[in-house]
């Protein structure tokens, strides 16, 4: 049988897909004897440059939120016939905003009162913020203006950077960015969360790598928590709806 270039290309495509399927996923947690339970050092990437998107004001609030992220400079060749020299391609957008939620892979958020020139950061340590949600339904009912975040705050896979490959955790703050509080435990992966307005509670689930194999699977323990949003100090309480 004669193999045409088309069949060869298709064969290589299927082989690549099969290799990708068989390639094991990188664990979110890497354990070592020397630094188990400790935060690994996050290496700075000289190819990344900080940039801020234009500020966002959640409806009914008096604060501007400045998303802070980075864009990478990609070097390539110009496709125009008149110019074949090296060209740089960049993205000047670091976040998306829709329905009271900011998404992206952000280094920080900075908050500014509309009557002030002062801009203060949300986090004072390295983080990778993936979502920042304004609890507008809680604000409409109780006038309590809060933000809830899912982010990575520890280099749990010890690859020298913070990104979506690390454990995702749950945080909360006032609309001003103050009272920035971690709700989920260290080395517990956030599964999901929701708000029950009738009880002014934030419910969330996490999973802990109890067998210490670096992965989250059926052999690990799912934990259930809630936080009373009306309290001065947000302290998660455990509950067990299964047993």
C-alpha cells in the first residue's frame, strides 16, 4: 500500500493525539522531605511586563478596581512582503469583565475610592487571581458589599511560578479590598462555592490530598464549609451533609 503525504500527515496527527492522551497530567502538589507544607520560592520571569486594564466600577459601589497582570512579548517574522524583519506581538488586555465578575490570570487587583487618588493593592504577597466576583445580591439585600476570589497563593507543584496548575483557594474581602481573608485551608483545592442569601452564608467545598499522591481523586476527602457573611471576622465552619 502506497502512503500519500495526506495519509502520513493524518497518521502523525493521530499519533500526537494518542501521545497527548497517554501523557500523565502534572500533579498540583509536589511533596519533598525538605519543604513539605512550605511555600516554594516563586521565580521572577524577565519576559513578563506588568500592565493594568482600565478600571472597573461595580454597580452601586464607590470603588474603582484596577486589574493588574502581564503581557508577554512574542517575537516573530512579519508576514508582509515589504517587511520581512522580526516583529513583536503583544496583548494589552489582562482581564475580562462580565456580570459582576472579573476573570483572568491576574497578579493583583488594586482598589481606589472614587473621591481619592490613593490606589491600594488587594494582596501583599504573590498571587494568581483567576476570578473576582462581586456579591451584588447580598449587597441588594443587606447593603454588605463584598468580593469573593478564587486564586493560587502557593507554588504547590514547585515549578517556580504561580498559575492555574497550582492549588486554587478561596478568599473574601470588602469592596474596598480590605479585610482580605483566606477561607479555604492550605493544600485544599477549591471545588466550588455559592451564596445562600436567605441565611447570608457563603458555602464552599474543598478537597484535600489525604493520600499524598499529588492528585485530587476519589480516594481523597471532600470537605464542606460555610461562612456567616454578617460576622466581623469571617471564620469557616465545617458541616457534613453526607453522614
